[in-house]
C-alpha cells in the first residue's frame, strides 16, 4: 500500500526489519493460507518519519543515550523515560502517515473494532520475545482512538522495563517500532497453543490452553486455563486438564469489559474435542510452514470460526528427539499432573499428610504428599518417585528430585485422595502421568540416539549434586565440575536420619566425620581435578526438627525460610560446624578438588566470624582451598565488595531464594505462583550487579538454577554480563551447554558487528 503502511499479505519473515516480528509473522500466516483476521501494519518507516526524522528526534536520541548510560540508577532511568514518553505523546502525525493509516483502517469496515499491537523491531523472534513489554490495545474503535493507540505503542518503547530489557540484551541502537492493526475477533473462547510440550520438550505433542473470552487472561496468567494435550498424529486428544476460571474479558461498548462467569460456564470445558483438535491442526500447519520450528500461537474462536491472531517461535529449548507415543496404550492412567523431574519409576504408593510421618515411607516406595516444602527433605531422599497435589517446576521437591535423579510429578491436585497406600504404580516424571501397575521401562522406551557433541564453552557448565550414587555416571558426562554439592541429603543418609546434636550428645562425633568424609570422597573422586564445591549444611529449623531427635534441639519458628539457618547458625553453634569442617578436611586430604561454600550470608560481621572458624579449623590450614559464598539474600548486592575484601574466592547466585526474597513471594504458593519470576527486572538487576562486582574485584561468579537451561534469553544475559559458570541439575547439562554456546556465539557476533559495521555502499 505504500512506504508507511502495508497489508499482511505484502509481508514475509524477511520484512521483520520494517514490520517487526509480529507483523512479519502475520504476513507468513496469511501466505500459508491460514485464517488470520484482516489487518495491516504501520511500518517502522512511519515511526522514523514522525519521530526519528521529526522535530523531537534529536532530543529523543539524546535522552535515550543518557538513559542507556544510567541503567544502574533507577530513579534517573524513570525520570528520563517519563521525558521521552512525553515527547512521543506530544507529536502530531504528519499527513503522509496519518492518511494511509486511516485509509487502511476504513478499508476494514465502518469504525470496526481493532486490536492495536506493538511490533518493535527485534521482538517476537526466537531469542527475544519481549513478551508483554510493549503496549497492546484491544477493542479500539474510531479514527482518533486508533491514532492515540498507535502513539501509545510508540511511547511504550521508552518505558523503564523496555529500556532496561534492551540494554541488558546489548541492544543499544535507536529503538524503532512498527504497529499491527488487526480486526478484533468477537472471541467466545481463546488461548495459546505450543507445537512442542514446553514442560518436556517433546515435539510429538501439542499443548493447547484455553479460556472463555479474550486470550489475554491466558497469556497474562490471570486465570488457570483448561489444558489439552494432543499427539501430533491425528492430531489426537490424549488428555484434558480442567482449569479454574471465574471471570472473562469480552468486548464492551467502550472497550474491554470484565464479566463474571456463571457457575454453569465455570464447570463446562472450554473446548470440545473437535475444537481442541482444530486448534492443534492449525498450530501444526504453522510449524510446518516454518520448517518444523516449534511455534507459540495465539488463537480465538468467535461464534463459528477459528482464527489465528499471532505466532512466534518458542523461545524455550525443546528436545530434538521424542519418546515414543503411548497413545493406544491400555494401561490405566490414575493421576495426571505436571512433570517436574524426568524419568520413570515403579513402586508401591505411600500417602503421607505431613513430613513428621516420613519414617513410614519404606525404601523404594512412591511418596504421595499434599504439598511441596522443605520439611520433606529427609523423606524425599528415600523415595523412588514423588507425586504431590500442588507445587510447580521450581518447588523444593521438584528441585531435590531432579538432583536425586528420581521422577517427580507436581500439581496433581487430587493425588492424595485418589491414590491409597500400597497401590503398585508407575510414575513418569516426563509426561506427568501415574499409571497402574509396574511398567518395564526397558521394553517401553525406545533406545535414544547418542546426543550430538556439545560445543565447547568459555562459560563453565557445572552440575548440582546431592548424593554420591550418581557421581560416577555424571562425572563421565560433558560437565566441568560440581558447582553445588548440597550437604543436607548427605548428612541425612550419613547419620541415618538422626539429628547431628544427638550424635554429639552421645560423644559420636567421629561417626559423623567418618561417614560424611566417605560420602564426600565418593563424589569428589570421579571428578578428578575438576572442582567440587561443597555447600555446608543449610537445613532450616523445621527441617532439622524432622530428623530423629530434632524436637529436642530445634526452635519452633513461624517463618524458618528467613530464620535460624546458614551462616548465622554456624557462629551460634561452632561445635557442630567444627565437626562438619573436620569431615570436609579429611576428604580434602585425598581429594583437594573439594572446596567450601557458605550459604545464606546476610551481613559482613557474621561472614567474618564464620571465616574465622574455618581458618582456625584443620580445613583452613589446607593449601588450595577456595571459599565461596552463596548470593541468596538481597543484602549481598550491598555487601559483596566487603565479602570479597574478607578473602572469598567466588560467589554463587542461588536464583530461587534470591527471587523469592527480592520479590517477597513464596515460590511454593499456589495463590502467588505467577509472581515468582527469575526474569523480573528487579531480580535481573541484582544478578547483573553481583556478576559485575565479582568481575570488577577479580573473583569468580556462578549461578545455580534451572532458568539458564529453560530460557535462552536468561542464559544470554548471564553470558553478556560475564558470568564464570552456571550450575544446573544433571538432566539439564546438555541443554545448558548448547544454550550457553549459542549465547556466546551471539555475543561474539554482536561484538564483531559493532566493531566492524557492514558497508552498505
């Protein structure tokens, strides 16, 4: 249609530099003959003509450069962004832009309702989704409302979160935005579809999430949608999981309107099987058009038809190989939940309501519990598999299960009421299914091809471990060492579930030293000269109480998460800490690749006192010992230079605890689960500051957590900031190595382009 506006049909993926990712993707959908609501794109040239080349351009560039240089000063960034937003909103669209925009809008109908979506250059790609960062306006009607919405989209480029996100991704150039204008679908039901299971990475599955009304309630996480799991063959519906939705967003006379759903609507499935299959079929057609690259698709049904309103590449890694489909299997599925730790195990169930009944669990049984919290740690260590009613992928049980190498299913809702003691079941932590009877895993699992050779990385890839049983196998994999060796499970097993104070009271300290040092040796030996970083015991008081005899020695705390634990505990109980240090010192005599890490450090004075205890112990006299601290408490952002001044050699970021404490949210809370976000700008700001401080002062930095393997953008941030190593659970080693290698290549390429810009002459 012209220089400034074009219909979707005139765009392809190669036009992303002028239509943005969203606009270019919609052009591809139209070219593939898919049902896309009519619309057009206000191209980046419109933005450049109005703003970059307009009267406000020079001042906008100056303020933008100033803001990029001030990202460490939040108040300054906010003030500068306010000024830039005001500049954008003050502009008047020149006729050269205004006229074609309104002509294209009128062609859609008489004051038709439209969605106006930002399509910034660089957004909605495979490496940067910018999800939810820039503005979207829905149910916009009329010329003036449309033009105001376009300006709002442009102005959203200069919000603090967008500017900070771009800066942290190394996107320092002048921002430019196209805008998508699309006829609104009168959505009765809508949602998203993934052409690879985002939990398991399986590409032979399609996952469809659906809710009543418009889809933003699904994308934002405001409601729990219905979930449909389909096999790509057919596609065939394998499983439906009902959600919880009591309100919906629909079109009102003056824009979006929120309505309460009737009880009948809330109880009725959102989609029929035929509708779920139709969504999956369209999603698979989109993935096929994109040469099999897994896609994240937004869709909507009006009264009669299915519409595709957006598509983008999935930005989380997906597996290249898939286990065989179990469709058609006659085995009865008893429970379904979220697969949180891969693998399969069979055993008899043991349903326990509270952690203090953990002694009832026998070795090889499947633990079934109502919820996931740290109190269960001693019991988890003995379970063949774990199934819980609630919890998420980052809950305590899921993390520990992945490190122990046992299957885990969380969020199964009614597991404790459906399953009974003594039932023989098979738990599949990849699919999230509990089936009746014992399954011969060797007979039902296809042999896996050898994984492709991993690219070498400058960033070290370490592993998190908790027990010696898998150390030899894991040490043979492509891993650079152990970044986090948790003491808690080792201690529980070495002391047969007894509280360590019970041993000291009976004069059995030597038993503690003998058993703990032997376990440490079994882990350190197969890693040879590769480092093994032992994090000293970080039981909370409620977990210590769960050990045999613990009720005699532990306080009752209302909030043990931020209570009597970690570094502070050592200086209050130096005799107990001395026994643990003695065990580590003995193991280091044989395996000097062992090092020590202090958890939950809150203040300088407590760390100083703790390091004095280490220096005075046999461990402190050994050569080559590296002393690390965990960065879990936000105070580390302030105190890290002081900690380094005390002589620590490295810092390891515990991203789960740091996120909880930065955002003030319990990651195990069902009510607040959506608030737990390791990619929140506040968390990312703290992490980048910690890494920068470590680099500036010459110590190593690491991060322990799943986010780098699950989110390529998160890994790329860490690489750009200069992190030394990343430590993940054993199942994530290969994925993390690949993601980090790609991130390092991207950083090198960006640097090369910045240093030697292309010559377009």
